[in-house]
């Protein structure tokens, strides 16, 4: 449920103050290097946005307008986007695991082993207080994304729309999402429009809304929480994969490189070492000595472990994973329907743009609900070798600042819907048309539009076969 505005302004002030202090911390520790580790594209949900759009490494504001251009003569009338937060610090849980593997790797200061020496001299600067906060790179992710989207569709990004509160910004309550939203707005206000008064001179409170019912729907879905989140058997394929020869081979290799017994470390600790490489790259732009523990074959195994977890917890593994996103799905199509109705009636749309900032856990269920990135064979602990060409690769789908963008166009005789994932065209299932007629898209999802009832899907059956009511926060 949306947070009341006066309370929300206090939240924004606190979050932005905390964000600034965290940004200063990492700014003092950043290193510049052009040496990108070969394993950088295998970090799953901890992948940099630039790995899937490498041209941005040369020009962070580049927009490929040719790839976005439609064949028909059309005018964009509305844009809705669901966006993941930008680059962040590790969570407190991640930091604990990182500290554990660091202690094991450096406890005896084994001299003469170059890699061990490099790790011993590496600065363990991560701490519990970081706990998933947005970093400077994450702020830049959203500022630059806002600029690029506005450059691609300038008629939908006007100063007047912003000043008149006709652009909508919705965010999860998590500080990294609130800070990402503020950064996205800054990208428009200060970078694209170059407003002299900046964000402070505008009525931000009339545009920005905290809404966890939309952006953290998974927390509100009782069936998901009980059947998946709190169910120890829901991710049994993930646990099984950790015992398989592929993962055991990586564990043995890491133990050998660190000159420790394989029994001293676990698959979770190996993953922590792998992600220290990813965090150093995404946060500090640094090729960490931890990266030297893994080659590309190792990285593919660890990437699969992460994808397996996301598949069974957020994707196609359990039906409730995707059905938990029904609320967000209906919200998107209500906005699109409203834009069509207003455009037909008066030629203008009251809300030309809406941006919803959440998590990878927000995007993956929605994409699964809509039928994207579904492999013919489910991902399991036993078919790693057969899944080398899988389409469900989270690093390609939901890296930091990933975005699913719906652009509604008014064309001659019809309205068309263009879909982008991470600023690249994404075709709807069962069509190759980059912008099919909007009515065709609605027909494609008619079963979901006529059903997909969040309350019904998320209620748990009671012992007597009836359904327990869910008590929602007011």
C-alpha cells in the first residue's frame, strides 16, 4: 500500500542522506582499470549492466535509435517501465560469508603462493553496515538510464509533464530502490533537462510513491511465502546441485589454489569468493585477486547455481512464483488501457510516463508470468551440461538497473505496443512483430487479464479445504 506523502518525504530525506554517505565511502575506494575479468558475464543477478550492453563502456549515453525505430508511422503516447535498482553493496548476509572465506584464505599467511599473497594484501573493506545500500555506480546507473530513455523518446519526457506532476514514480520501500528512484529523477532534472533549480525546486512529493504491494508483491503473497520462501524443499534442486561433480570440482580447485583442505570450505563459501570478484568489479571497477580463483568453466557452474536458485524461487520452478506478480501485471495494463482511452477521446494522455523501481525479484516473476525466457526443459540439478544454451540466464535478463519498458504508440488505425528489455527490442511470445497491435497483445494475455487474481492465487487452503483470508496491512 502506498505510503502517505508527508511520511514519505521524511523517508526520502533519510534515505538520500544515508545514500550520500555510502557514496562517499565507495568513491574514496574506487580504482580505474580497463582490465575486465573474463568471468564478468557470468555473475547472474550481480552482473553489471555494461556486460549486456558493452557499447556503454565507450559511451554511457549512447542510444541505438535505429534498433528502436518502428516500421510504421507512429507517435509514442505513453511509456511504462519496471526497473531494478542500480548497483549496490552486498547485504549483511553476503558480507558475513565474504568475511568467512577471507579468514579461511588468509589465516596462515602462506607465503610463496602468489595468489594467496595477493588475497592477503587485498583490503577486506566490506562491512555489515553497507547492507545492500546503493553505491555511486548505482546512482550513475539510473541517472544515465533516465537520460538514455528520454533521448530515445523525447516527446514523453517534457519538463512541463514533470512540473505538472504528470510523470509517475513508484518505488519499493527498500533504501536502494528509493535512492535509485531519486537518481533516475536527477538524471532527468539535472542531466537531461538541465533545470537550474534541480530536484529541490520541484514538487517531488506529488510524483513519487512508495508502494510495496506493487514492487514487493512477493512479500504480500501468503502462498508464496509459505510454499516457497519458508519451504525448505522448494529449492531442493539448488541444494542437490551443490553436491554434484560440477560444483565439487570447483570447490576442490578453489581449495587447491588457496592451499587448504576441501573440507574447510563449502559451496556457499566458494560462491562468496566468486561474488567478491563481482562486487569489486561493479562497485570499485577493480579486477580483484579473488577473480583469479575462477576460469570461465568454473564461472559457468557458479552462474548455473545462481540461475537454478532464481528459476525455482522467482521463475518457472513453481507456478506461484509468477502468479504472485498478478497485481503488477494488471497495474501495467490498466495504465496502458487508460492511455489508449484518453488518447482516443482527447488526443492527449494525462500520464505520459510511469516508472516503477523494484528488484530482480520484481522483474523475474513478471517476465515468467508473461512467458518470456522459458526453456523447453526445466532447469534441474542433473542437467547442467544440457542447459548450456538455455534462455533463462539471469545475468542477461536482470543485471543491475535492468529494465522492462512498455511504449504505447498511436499509429494510423491502431495502437501498437513496443517492448524493450534492457533497452533492446523484446518480442512478445508467438509474434515476431517488434510492435504488435495493442489489442493483439491483450488477446495474447486474455486469460491473465480476465483472471490472475492476486488474492485468489495467494490465499492458502485451510485444513478443511476452504481458503484462509489474508489480512492486508492498512
